[in-house]
């Protein structure tokens, strides 16, 4: 098994040669946090984890074009933010009032009507569950 330092060094070499992940990707991997480019990529991991999400209609935020949203079926929705600031705004908007539970990490959030699907997702993709008050 290779040490984390060896893996990070190899990834850094790939970045410097333009053949690998970006520096932000490496930082996220080193932190152990999963990040996504958009809500469709997050949706794919949701589906791969065994949670149903039939919708593939991604929407962009009018206020932040790089932030994307996707509603699964009325019981779950997700967003991928284009910046830490935008994710903080999304979390503050949800946390300031009575809300459904949500799972979040790095640059994404999944909101559901119950914690059960979030617990399944947490086991597969990580993140932190915040329960409704």
C-alpha cells in the first residue's frame, strides 16, 4: 500500500504535466472530501449508491451560473455550488428555518424528506447530515 504522501506526490506530478486533476481536486482528495463539477455528477453517485433519482434535468442558478440544481422526484433535491461562499449561502438559507434534513460536504448538498436516504448516501459518498430541528 502506498503512503498518502506518495499518492499526493504522484498526483502533483500529473497536475504539473497537465495530465491529471487540478490542484483543487488534489486538495479535496487530501482532505478526504468529495467534490462534484455539477448536480448531474452528484446525481450519478446518488444513483450508484442505490437511491432513486429519475430526473436528469439540471438547472443553473440565475445568481451564480456555476451553481447547479436537480430535483429527483419531489422527495429529494441536490445542489452543487460553484464556490465555498455560495455553498455557505445555501446552507445558511436552509439552516435558518425549519427544514428537511440535509447531507453536505465540500461543494454539494442533498436535501431529503427523511434521513434514511441521506444515511445511505453518507455511507457511500461521505458528508455530514444535519437533522431538521
